[in-house]
């Protein structure tokens, strides 16, 4: 892609937008960043970009900008239906997504991993396995850092492991991963998509440009359309796939390859994450014995069922990465102790009814926060629900309800943007408050 002297706009100044703008400027493009937020909210990202000659158009002016551009690069967090994007569509300016932009500059093969849940854990695990086996690998994409932030390194890498979201896949054209992994699908992002079918269609684009020379690693229980790539299947819940689980041992085509008793990752959802990682490694020629040490050593990334403290006999778990019902369901199923659940957040367009029976079974109490708090309480009629003013109040209530031997599980089941910058900010605040708690007096 030729960038020199091209007038290019980046829509949205999140992490991906900043990385794309910097990459464009370094490539000689004349770059403007447009974001509907006010300037103060866009610092310090914009202060870094100004040093590269990037200019900012912010607030309402960004939505009515009359300038012409050779290209628009769309950040994944920007809804294609937003006024910002509609203005570019009206001007008939060519647009691509940040994922497609970085892909066109990438010089190494790509592994792309998507799913409603487990993407970050699986992508991180894949990178650890490949690195331990001597492959020069970087994990990027939705996981952070952005693809655009690391694509300059791609000529020195053997492979790039990308976590890929439905938002990122919306604007692809030629993006073609050598290996595409589909972990699962559950209701999510229905505040952006009009239906589950539309959400599913966006994710399915991960396979769109693959050929018979490529590979698709897919969950056996998912009903997918015919794919061009060679398929490897896995499931911890059903038999008949290439990878399955028998008496706690992962098998590949009837041969034992990894004993889950040796892994620090727990729960059937993590068995499937490990299966997907093993399948990806196998496709790339890595032996199962060679991959095993990295899997044994791997711990879940922060904010994914992360133990942040034990206080007065109560375990405090940070699962802030849970932004869907299925993620919270899996976190609950992984616990064998009574649970005090802290949940709630942004309204993403789905109801919490599917969790009602499990919450009533597993949780002594549920403490609810955010936009959805009252609606969740109305849904979970058979559970003992408590409404909290904010996260600090929720932690205070949960502590007052918890007994020795309990688990306080912070697993919101929805997005954080009603109260926090993102799930990382949300999880960091939870961890910080919990770790400042003092033990009760004996």
C-alpha cells in the first residue's frame, strides 16, 4: 500500500486508531484523526500523534467535516451507523478497517482467533506456545497491542497471532489468515447488531478469503456454513471431533496428547481454549510434547478469573473480561464453592434470563451494578439480589454477605462503558479496592 503524500483520515482515536494514525504518518501520509469525543477526552493519545504531524478534528465538527480524503481507516470501536461514518459514506470516500489496513502491510503469516469468549486466553496461549517452541511470534489485535502497532515487526516474525473481533472483521476485503480459529458464539454486542444473525455474519468473515491451502480450527458444536479451508474440529463437550476430552485427558484422533490435571487453566471452557491452541500448533508442525511445557506453565491473563486476594477465608476473583452471558456462565460453572456474584454494566441489547437458574443454583447472593442492575434483578427473581450504587458499594455489600469458604466473583456479563473506560479499567479498579481491604478483627 502506497502511503506517501496520501490524505488519509482515521476515524476513532482508541488504541487501534492511534496505532493506525502513527503508522500512516510514519509512512509519509498526511493524516487527520476524526473523533466525536471532545479534545480533552482524547489526550494523551493526541499529544503523541501531534509530534508526528497528525491533526485532530473532534466533537461535532468531526461528524460534519467537509474535507476530501483519499482513504478513511475505520477504528473497530466506531459503529458504521454513527454520524461520523455516515458523513464519509455520503462523500463516497473509500474506507477500510484498521485490521485490513495492517494486513495489507503484513509480511508474515497470520493466525486469527475469534469467538464470543476465550479469544484473549487462546491468543495469548498460542503466542506462548510458539515462542517456547522457537517461533518468532507476537500476539496482537483485539488483545492489545493493536495490529497496526506491531505490523512493522512482521518481516522479522515467523507468525503473527491475532485476536480478532466481529467489529474488526466488518470492514475487511483481502484479510486472509493462514489459520482461522472459531471458538464459540453466544449473544453479544446486540446493541451494535440488529440480530444474532448479523453478529454471526460479521464473525464468519474470518473465513471469507481462505482457500483450500489454509486451515480452519472450529468448535465441533458450532453449525458453520461450508468452508474452503481444511477443517480441524474440537470439543470438550461432545465426541466425534479431531480433539476431544476423555477422563480429563485431551485426545487428538484417539491419541492422548495432554493431561488437564497438569494445566493451571481450569474449567471445560479452558479445555477448549487449549484444544484450539494445540490444533493451531499442530497445523504449524509443532509436536504435542513440545507444546506441553508452555501449556503447563500458562496462567490466565489478568481480568479472566484472576485471583486477586484471599481475605477472611473468602476468595476474590476478578473476571472483568466477562462481557457476555456465556463468559459469566463458564466462570460460575468453574466454581465449586458458594458464590457472591457481582455483575452488571452497560445495556448491550440482550436479557439476563438465560443465567437465572444457574445464578439461583450457584450464588448465595448477587450484587448488581450499572445500567442493567434493576433489569437483572427483575430477571433473577429466584436469587437474592442487591443493588449497589457503584463498584465500591458492590464490594462493600459483597464483603458484608460473604462467609469463610465463599468466593466473591466479579463477572459482569456485559460491557463496562457505562461506568468505566473499558474492562481493563474496570478490573483494575476492582483489584485495587479489594487489595486495600483490611482483615476483619478477630
